[in-house]
């Protein structure tokens, strides 16, 4: 199981596309850095992964649980 799986995650603010079809996986135990210039969409991505901002489209799973549909069950969850 991937620690993080992101599939075509997109966030639009009106005409501005802040995150455009982001797709990636992070394996368990892997260190992953999110690097980009000012306004690249890093914080928006993290907000969507944390479940505090809804994506415009796309999906994300943390430890196999869908952030939008199963986000509550992730709070307090451990990876062990
Ligand atoms: N709530 C919002 N409403 C409208 N536009 C937003 C909102 N949040 C972010 N944006 C815009 O979305 C784009 C991505 O912003 P974001 O904050 O995700 O970038 P960042 O990579 O975290 O930048 P920085 O390195 O400056 O922290 C920027 O153009 C920003 O102005
Ligand atoms: Mg930021």
C-alpha cells in the first residue's frame, strides 16, 4: 500500500488553476519533498491532502483511505 496516492488532483480558483492534474505516489518509508516556486501550488496541495480544502477534481488517498470520503477515519490513525 502506498503512503500517499494522488490521482489527477486539480484545484481551480475561478480562472486560476492552482494545482493542475497532480498525480504521484509516495511509498511507505519514502522521504518526499514538495518543492516549487512561489505560487506553484504546494500549500494548496497540502491543504487538499489534509482535508481542509476540497479539490475541484481528482482524488487522493492516505494509507489507502480516500481523503474526501474517509478523511475522518484518518484523524488519529497510525501507520502501524
Ligand atoms: N484561497 C485562494 N483563493 C484564490 N487563489 C488562491 C488561494 N490560495 C492560493 N491561491 C493561488 O493559487 C496559487 C497557488 O498558491 P499556493 O499558496 O498553493 O502556492 P505555494 O506553492 O504554497 O506558494 P509559496 O511558495 O509562496 O508558499 C497562487 O497563484 C495563489 O495566489
Ligand atoms: Mg505555500
